[in-house]
C-alpha cells in the first residue's frame, strides 16, 4: 500500500484527489497513491489551475505542493495579503520549490523524476444554501402567470443568460420576487398580487389580498390571532399585528359611505301616506356584564322599520380612544389622528342616547316620525323621548311579548328555587305550561285585534276590551294549570277536569305566584298586539358574530364601530352584502368567486325560510314527538348536583358534632318550636324541622334495617320526600279542618256555659 501523505498542507474543506498511476522503486505502491485535500470555496481557482496542469501529463513536487497549499484556508488568507508577500512563480505558474518543500517530500522518498504519471481528480462537496422561499404563498394566478411570461421578453447580450430568483420581499400576504440575469445582471421584479402597497380603499379600483384577508376575518368575527393561526397551519407567512390593525382601520374609513348604504336600502313609509311609522329598537354593548358591572367601553343601538324590516338608524358610542390614552399617559403632545371617542357618561346611558338621536333625525333622514316603538322592558328611553324629541308627546311604547313572557318564566323558576316545599307544586313541566298558556293567550287576542275593522274610535274601544280580557286570562293561568277551571275560556281550556290542587297549595307559594302573574297582567295593554323585537335581536346577534362573540376587546381604535356597521350591512343586504359593499367601495364589479358564494348563501337562506313556512302551515303542520328531558340524568354528571368526593373522616366528625349540637334545645326552645310548627303540612317550618329530626313514624324503618342493606334510598326518602296529594286527600283535609274548627267552637261554647252555670250556683249558695 502507498504511504499516506500527512502534514499541514492537507487541512482543507474542498476535496481534491491526486491519483498516482505510475510505478517507482522508491514508492512501494500496489494501488494508486491518493492524496486528498478538502478546501473551502476559496480554493476554486487553484483547483482549476491544478486540474489544467494535471491534464498536461505530469506534476513536479513543487507543483504538487503549491496545489495542495493553494486549497488550504491558510492560502485563502495569504491571497488577500499585499503583493510584496507573493512568492516567485516558475514557467508553469506555480511557486518554485524551496528548501522546506524539498525536505518535506524527501521524507517520503519521493524525487522529482518519480512523478511521471500523476493525474488529478476533483470531487467538490459544498454546503446546501438556505432556500429563498419557504412555505406556501397566496397568489393571484392570472396576474402571476402574465408576470412570469414577461421574463421571456429578455434579450441577453451574451445569449446564455437566465433569470434566477435572488430575493423575496413580503408585504403581508403579498410577495415581491426579485430575479437577476446570470450574465447581464438585469433585474426584474414580480408580485404575487396586482395590489401590493397598502393604500386607502377610496384611492384604488381593486382590493388587495391583504385588505381582502382583513375584510374576510372581520366578517366572521375574527382578528389577527385567528388569521395568524390559520396561516400558520397552511404554512403561509401572515402579516404582522400592526399591519392587520392598520388595514382594519383603513377599511373603516369609508364607514359613513357604508352606513349610508345600509340606511338607504329600504322604503320607509308604511303606506306612502301616513307620516308616522312603527319602529323596533334595541341596543347592546361591547362585552357581557350579565347585569352586574355595566362598564363596557362601547355600545350600539339600532332602529328598524316595523313593516319594511329595514335598518333606519344605527349608532355607536365609544368611551375610549387608545391614541388619546397613549398621549395622556406619556405626557406627549397629541398628534392629528381620527378620534373615535364620542361619549363620556355612563355605559348604561349609551343605548338611550343613540335611540333618542335616531328619533330626533327621523324627519331629516327619512321624512317620517316614529310614533310607536317596540322595545324590551329594560329600556327606559321613553322618558327621554318625551322630553328631548319634538314630537315625543305622541310617542307610544309597546313591549316585546317574547321578553315579557321570558321574564315571567324566570320569576316562576326563581320562586320554585327559593320557596321550600314548592317542588311538588311548581315543577318544571307546570312552569312550562304556565309559560305556554300566557303566550297562547297573547297570540289569541292579537289575532282578534288584527281583524278589527271600523273607525279609529271603534278600534280603540275594541282594543281596550281585548286588553281587559287578556289581563283576566293571564291571571287565571295559574288556576287553570293547578286544576281550577271555573273561569277558563274555550280557546284556553278543553274542559278536561283533573285534580284541583290550587286550594291545597301553601299560601306563601300562592301569594308569590299571584305577584308574578300580576306583573305580566299589568302590561296587557303593551303586549296585546303580540309585537316582538326579533329583528333588532338579529342585528345584535350579527354584531356579536363580527366582534368575536364579545370576548375580545375591540374598543381601542374604532374597530368595534367598524364591525357594527358591517353587521348593519349584513342585516340590510342579506348574505350577499359583500358584493354591493365591494362595488360601492371600489367602483368595480366583484370577483366571480364572491358572486357565486353570495348566490349560494342567498339560495340557502330562501330554501330554509321556505321549509320553515311549510312547517307551520295550518294544514301541513305535524306534531313532532317531544324529546324526553334528560335533565335529571345529566344532573348527576354535571352541575352543582353532580357527584362529589366523600368528605374526609375528620371533617365529617366535626360536621356531625355541629349538627347534633344544633338539635339540642331546652324546654323554652321546645315550646317555641311547637308554636312555630303548628299546622304541620301547611307550615314550611314544620317541614324544615321534620327533615332535621327522625320522627316516630320513620324510626321503625331505621332500626329494623339490616346491616347489609344500602341506606341511600332510605336517606333520600327521609330528606327529599315529595308531598303526595290527591282529590281524596284534599277532601279529607278540608273536612277535617272544618270539623276541627266546628268542634273547637262547640267546646268553647260549652266551657262558657259551664263557667256561667258554676258562677251562678256559687253566687246563690253565697246568698243562701
């Protein structure tokens, strides 16, 4: 085998193979002698030079040494030194052999004449270059294909030049690609979208991919976080948060134009002659407080035509401008900016102020007056309309029947939860029957009122009579549900007689139910027309959708206001609201893809409404089987009544001692309990005290229970026993109650008679 060469000259990165193909007695080599060097990119020139001389046929020791050293990192640094350090070259272009080089090769027994057939092979290994483009991109295909074709229109002087991609510059979702010719170094730039730089929507005739992405994510109630996550999953680089917010603000700049488009899309007069109309009003806030805090920074309110079902007015109030807050916090002077702060009072007053402003501008905007408005019960705007609107003294208010019945149902559930011993009477199914009965009564009298014809005076008289009847039927609703049908009407009751448990109900429970039903009966004049605010609730639902479900703070720079106007457009124009909005903003027909999407959604909505109408047709309606309630089965798995871990023994013993100590009463306390629990079954205190103690009637079941018999059923029976009643029991109770009172009166009269007789006899004896 040949002797491997080693030493300082061969410590490089580029690989060069010197293969010895001759023979010599001084070099014992049965196989070719291989000399390998690795060098960096700096050795390209020396390697090519070595290859050229190797092809000539032979290399001297000096040439071999020079070639080896030229491929080393040290040689790369030496080449950058001054010309004074450059060694002398021989005729072949290599440095002449010096004494050190001669001594280096003599150590291996290699002489000049022993290298006749030395040839050179090179094997270059380079590190992989970093890719210019990583991931995917959003491309406007037609624009990009035309841009790529433009690269063919290149006349390179050297005829062999080809364009190569050298750089990518991203502007959000758009990319600018830089190509350079390999020979003439000409530079061409292509873009993946025709609109690259962010400009105002009103200054251009097209919407770029960045503005379209912001518009799309605003339409589904999302923001930059959702955009960034979606793009990351698709391996597409997303725009920064600042770029997203700037474009969102630019999309909101033509808000007045969009607002005008939303308000002018419908007819506003009811019949073309009547100068006043009925409207529906409602409002909402930027976040949910569930009736506790009322601290929202933004609020919105809408006014919708009752018959046209078109948006007449939409207003937004903002208590915060993040730019103003920044300058006030830092103490710097304010710069010119669009300030969205237009409210400095309480958040609860936003809704009323917007609605009053809409009433004040009704004649100016639409040439009509809003004489009747439908709203929910928690809106106290009527007083402000009466005092601040010119025609306010003529304005009447009606309430949403759905919300009134909903509040009535909530009160009943509250009574059932708070009142002890009410579960047997005011159960879930009975509360649902009370709710359905109230809704049916309202709908019945509303249908009668719609069919009333004649003069206005006759209609008012008929309405007053129907209002009185509705109030009476609402008050009679609980009696009907609990079995008392003395005052039931034909439309309300089919005559089926069941057990009458109304009179056997605890008096406290009766009083609470009567109080709840009187509240809804007092509003009979405002709900007899069966009006609802469903249209306004639909707008509020769209606002919640576009603002991200009120879970994200979008009140800092008018972003909530922009989304409210988008919700108004969606309500006013339907599923295809993107098309007319895009055309109004860009003065250009929308894309075909957007048109197809809008047509598809419009057809789906029409089909859904058609199926809904067929479902509730008088002849085609079928009673669907009601699903069985799974509340009882779910309560043991989720909620406050779900199964909990057992109490630790120490804590259980402490609780046991506390309960036993509370049951230890003295003689005076016994007398007080006896007086407080008189009446037994009709007394809630008696039920409470009985559940805390084991009476004689239940002691047998406890003491005779076997040790291996589970006790859970017995404990539930003792603690959560339901009050059982029937017609026979109620008759017995009434009879026993009447007999006891009559017997008590007889005993009292007898005692008085005996006392009088004894007193008279005593006096006669004293006289005698």
